[in-house]
């Protein structure tokens, strides 16, 4: 792939670093996750209008 191919593409090219798979099963911010779960239990998800 050369520079001209990159400049004419309409979709971005994204490379995902495989070393980040280490974090898949870890909770990085447990206090924030706990607070968000409490808010979802109390309030719930917002209602959305159906597109159909």
C-alpha cells in the first residue's frame, strides 16, 4: 500500500495493537463501574424513538 492508496480511501485504516488484549478481562476503574451500575439500576436506560 502506498501513499496514493491511503489518500484516496474513503474509510480510515485502523490497526489494533494485540498487546491490548491483556486488558479484556480486567476492570480498570471499579468505583466508576460500580457507580454507573447503580445509576442504571435506579434510572434505567433512556427511551429511544424507533426508526421504523
